C-alpha cells in the first residue's frame, strides 16, 4: 500500500471523531458528527424543495411525481421543513464556536464576495472559515427561522388573521428564493470552483496543499508550519 493511500485511510479513520489534525498527507477538517449534521440539513432542505416547488407553482408540477404526487407533497413539505429547521439549529450550536464574526466580515456582503468568486483573492481571510462562510452560516440559521415562522402560519391558516397569512406567503417566498440562490452558490464553491473542497464533507479531510492555499492561517495552526502570505 502506498504512503498516500495509507495516509488517506488514516485521515478517514481519524475524521470519525477528531478535527484539525494532520493525518499523513491530509488534514482532517470535519469530523463524522459535523458531516452527518451537514448532510441532514442538506437532505431535508432538498426534500422540502422538491415537495414545495409543485405547491408553489404548477410550472414545477412535474416535481410532484418524484415524491408520489401532489397530495404527498402537501403533507410531506411541512414535515421536511420542520426537520430542516431542527437540524439547522443543531448545526448552529455545533459550529458556532468556529463561526464568530470578525470586523472585516461585513465586506463580504459587497465586492469582496465577487472578488473571491473570481479567484482574484485566493487567501481572503484568516482561520478555518472565511468571512463569506461565516456569513452564510448565520444566513442559513436566519433563513431557517424565517421559513419556519412563515410556514407555521401557512400550515395552520385558519388560526391566523388574513393580513398575517398574506405577509407570511411573501416572507416564505422571498426567503426561499434568497436561500436557493445562496445554496446554489454554496454548491458551486464547494465543487467546481474549489476542487478538493467537497471531500471535506464526504471523507472529512482535505489535502495539505488545499489547506495551505485556501486557509493558510488554519493550516499553520494545525501543522505548526510557516506559510507564505
């Protein structure tokens, strides 16, 4: 067995319970619990998406057949949304210690995000997560709360005033559209834009080269190596 393959096996095994440690040529970025929580959020979101789109507009009525029909979507959607909310809250408390906002994070709302998307700044931030990732983390939590609160009103419409029902529909739709755009961007950055990122949520590890390039301060802290800034 090659040293690289052996290091990968060590990384996968280590990643079951530990993070921020070196295992051969890999660095463990996400332990198994983190990955399970992340995928629980992702799967429940996409079930809510597939069941909610046919209810939202007939244009996506074909999606209902993927889940057994429109009637199935009508009862499945609120439950999938509830699971998504619960797992988003679990994710918030699981990761919040790594997601403290920094003074410069607000810059990611503007031009810095586009600069990063175009790879004009390969080392935009210090730490395990950059400012864009931290803002996305809080946006997910806020979005989950917005979808839950508006969804409850829509789930039990007769229990609330007409005006509140109308506002809830608008809030649900706008929050969902913003959320979908953010998720598409998140998937793009985690796959095509930054090769090697996706494996951190499957195996739990990234290569040393990936860590050194994308998160040099985190890499230096984990390995005690110097990196060029």
